């Protein structure tokens, strides 16, 4: 019973940090800030998938969408 509770708490903390990392990418004001936030978010997503917190395809999908967002921001800044 004790292990299940600690796992729940740990998963909740990891899920919270994952969501926060994703929000930082989406809320970035500049393309450079978004790129930096994306690198961190990609690491957090990969770790979450490796640990079984989310499915690997879910991590890949989210990374792809965030990368497209960063690419659009960079294109917008260039024009």
C-alpha cells in the first residue's frame, strides 16, 4: 500500500512538471525562448515515455506539434 501511494505522488509530480514544460513552450513570447523551452520539454517528454507515464506515441505526437509551433514562430519572426 505504501509503495502505491508514493508512486501516485511521484507520478503526479512528474505529470505536473511535464504539463508545465509544455505550457512554457506554448506561452513563449519569442522564437528563441520557444526553442529553448522546446528542448527542455522534449527531454521531459522522452523521460515520461521511458518511465511509462505516457505512451511513446503520445510523446512523439506532442513533440511533433511543439516542433511545428516553434517552426511557425521562427518563420513569423523571420518575415
